[in-house]
C-alpha cells in the first residue's frame, strides 16, 4: 500500500502524536486538552484541527503510521511460510513503541488498537472462517503484547515469538 505523504502534514501530525504520547506519560488522558497538545507540539490549534477531530483520531492515525512501518519492515516475508519470522518481527516492532502502548494501556485505550486492527481484518478476510481465524489470532496477539508490555518486557522478542508459536504450534510451527 503506497501512501501519499505531504512532508508538512507528516511533520505536523508526527509532532502532534509525539506531544500526545508525551502528555499521556505526564497526566491522565481525559485531562489532556487540545491546547495542551498544540502547545506541546509547537503547532497552532488551527493546525491541530486541520489534521484531527479528536484525541482518539491522533491515536488511530499514529497506529496507521506504525502499521505502515511494520508493513514496510516485513514486506519481504511470506506471511504464510515465514510465520515465526513475522511473529518475531511483530514483537521487535512493538518493543520500539512500548511507551506508546503503555500509555494506551494506562489510559484504558488498548481497545482502540484492537478495534483498529479488527477493521483491517474485515477487508482481507474472504470467508467467515478466515475472518474468525484472523480475529482469534489477532486478539490473542493483542492480549499477549499488552501483557508483555505491562509486565516490563522481561522476555526478549525472540522469547515472546517462541512462546507465542508454542501456544500456536499447530498453526505456527517453530523453525527447526
């Protein structure tokens, strides 16, 4: 999926997302105002409203960006043949964004990520069975990821990929 990227918009949106994440580390999500975000991001309220309608939209857009990065990082992998490598890439990708995930969790917003991913499932699932299989897989990955993040990421991404694949050893055999 090729994305149109106006450099000025990308920069403003990145600044706004970074500001929201920074503020979420300092105060409760519900206490963060648009003025707080705009001031922290170094943009005007007009710029904020030109790009976003709500704080949740910032989170959704940031997840879009992180999902796009993940697609770029894993586009060389065959998702059916290289499943362990895909799971490993998943944990390696999200460990780089653990502060964002921890903020979502602490704000009780991890469901936003799951809903966002579930929307993409409905686009690619061609049968009801495939849709439910994808929901099962993604739901378990989501819960395992957030538990790992909340628990301080004591296991390495390699250990997490092995644990996940062991749980799904029939569907995701470990490489020999």
